[in-house]
C-alpha cells in the first residue's frame, strides 16, 4: 500500500497522455507508461558510475575525459576572436573573417538535435568518439588552411564535432548517475565552460601575437590535436555504456530524413538572416528578408511533417508538454542573455576602462566566478531537496535583477559596481542553467532524454546567435547616429566603428571623452535588450512545472 501511494503521489512526473491515436504517439505513451517513475528510489546502486557498471575511480576518469572534450569545444567558441586581425591579414580577407565565428556556431547548433536523436539508435559512447574525431579533423584542417575559404569550411567541420561533444556530454552524465544527482555533475561542465570563456581570448591573443616563428595563430587549432586524444583514449578504454536495444536497420529506414533537411535548412536560413542583418547587409535587404522568410517557412513545414513521420526528430508530444515547451522558450532567452553579455561586456571594458582587447576578457572573471558558484549550488539543492525547477526560478530572478542594473551603466560606471553586478548575473545564469536542463530531462520518458537534451541545447545556441546579432543591430544603429552628431569626418567614424582600440591613439581631450560617452550611451539599448531577455526567461520558467524526486 505504501508503494502504491508513493506511485500515486509521483504521477506528475509522467508526460501527459495524448488524445491522438497516431502510431508515434502510441509509442511515446507506451514509453511513458513503461518507464519507472523518476521519483522512485533507484533499484541500482546509487553511487556515481554504478549505473553504467563503473567503479568510482573509473567514473571520475570518465568525467575527466568528458570535460576535456567539453573544454576544447568551449575554447573554440572564442579562441579565434583575438586572432582574427592576424589571420585575416595573412589571407587578405577581412570582409569574410566574421564567418570564422559564425561558421562554427551555426554548424554547432544544427547538429545538436541530430546527435540527440541518433543517441537513441547508436551507442552514445560511439557517437562521442565519432564527434571527437570529427572535431580533431576540423582542427587539423583549420591549422593547415591555405586560404580563408578553407579555414571557414574547416571551422564548419569543427562545429559539427563540437556540437556533438557538447550535447552528448550532457546526456552521458544521465547514463552514469541517478537523475536527481545529475545537476551536481553537470555543474562541472558549467565551470569548464566558464574557464574556457576566459582562457579562449587569452590563448588566441598569445598564439596570434607570438614572437616565435613556431607559434602562430594556427596553434589556436593545433592545441586541440595535442589535448583531444586524452578525451578520446579515456572514452575508448574506460567509458562503458549499454547499447540501445533497437533494430538498427529499422531505425535507418524510419529515420526522419525529410524533417532533418527541413530543420537544418530552416534553421540555417534563420541564423544567416539574423547574423547578416545590420552587420553585413541592412535588415531590409533582399538577402536578409529572404533568409528570414524562407527559414520561417521551412520551420513551419518541419513542424507539420513531424506529426506524420513514424520516428520524428521532434516528437509532437514535446509540443503538448507544458514543461518541455516552456523550457524551449526559456533556453532561447537564456542563450540570448548569456552570450549577449559575454560578447559585449568586454567591449564596454575596452571603452570605459581602457582595457586592451585581451585583458577585457579577464574582466569577465566575476561573471565566471558567479557561474562557478551558482551552478554547483543549484546541483546540490536539486540533489539534497529533490526539486528540479526552483533553481531556475531563483536564477532567472537574479538575472532580471543584474540585467536591470546593467541598464544603468554609463561612462562614469565604476569597476567595483561592474564586478558586483557581474557576480550576481553569473550566479543567476549558473543556477538557471542547471534547473532548466534537469527539468527538461525529468519531463519526458527515459528513452527520450537524449532527444530533449539535444533540442534544449539547440534552442539555447540559437538564442546565443540571436542575442549577439540583435544587440549589435540596436547598439550600432544608435552609435552611428550619435557619432554623426560629433565633429568627426566620415573616415574617423568608420575607424571608430571598426576598431574601438583606435580611440586611445587617434583621439584625445574632450573629443575622446565625448566618443567614449557616446559608446557607453549607445550600449544601453543592448543592455535593455538583455533585460528583456532575462524577463522573458523568468516568465518562461514560471510556466514550466516543478518536479519532485522522492528521498
């Protein structure tokens, strides 16, 4: 009777039943019914790694291997940022240099749902090995590139591998420990990402500005070939995961090929439109409008197709699951706030505090410190009290508070104020990250954890690009208008817009102060966008459903 009562009390952990009678929905309902309640005490040994038959020592060795891969993946997000001037000069192709970042980010985002889906068919261990090999191949091609086009396409290959590594790490952890403890161990990946965000620009600057003929910008990529084998060897020798009990031939036949093409094509068009708008082309240009309209149309086609295929990339039940749907929206706004802040806070430090391009990245340390505090605390709270979403509510509220305070930043803002507010923001971002991921994973049947994890990280990455692009449009449009009101020539305005470091050497006195004030004021439009994203994040998480684990 007691067990029966416990099962009854935990029924809220199962996905809501569907009224539709399609074969796909029947399968999902069967999975949900047959799956053990995540709230019940685990039948297996709860020690880390025991779920996959690993000893405690083997578990921590595996965690090292996974996080080495995660570190390099995160490092390649921004290691090229400080190397772009040197690289583009060597290839005489500065106009195409933005694709060094965009190419990696777009391919990184696109493969996330695909890896998540394939993880149900192919062993996640084997997929992780494949992703690592692709990442290493892309890194080698980047380092040996002989033209800008070759370097850009090599970055795309890197992103295909990097997206797989990032998405799979967050799923493999669920194969190693009970769900209520996942947050504690995923917090390590948050810390690794924070370290990489600081180390990336510093290493990129050190390699590209090295005074030795043996150390050049190419080592931004060769470093991966030196360290990635650690992750690969550990995965090959130590990681053990059960293979999915599915008919591989049947899965290959029923794979959602058309839906995948529609999703990839639609998302690519949308990301290109967002990236180009206000940067390479005006927002009202044919190319931008065509990409946005075409991308939206393909996404609509994708959503319709998913209701009729046997094995959809996006299970339609996800769109009827309140928690999953809310987390999708929340992840989008979370990503926009996260990367928008990480990208433009250093620019503020360069302008107002006079930091160099490389040292301004160090100014993000308070934000990283906050992430390193918020993420593990949130994981501990989930494990200790058995709640999935409260961390995200508190974290999102802290993001709203900190983002609101950032809207006050101007040319008189002190470094002490910036440090305190960035720590608060980082704590909020760390707590929110953990709470949202765990909630999405416990909101679906165990067989769908890989799929939902890939999709929520995909939504976050799309939000990353949105945050950077829209911030740039709001900020630069305001900046151009304000600079034109100062006593500047068109050539000087162009110089200021393309290289903020030139302000230090080309201007002085009151004019320099006016330019700095104009920059700081123009950035406020972007800070207000970040505040709006944080508010939308909070509202979205409040619409999701709290899940409780039993003791």
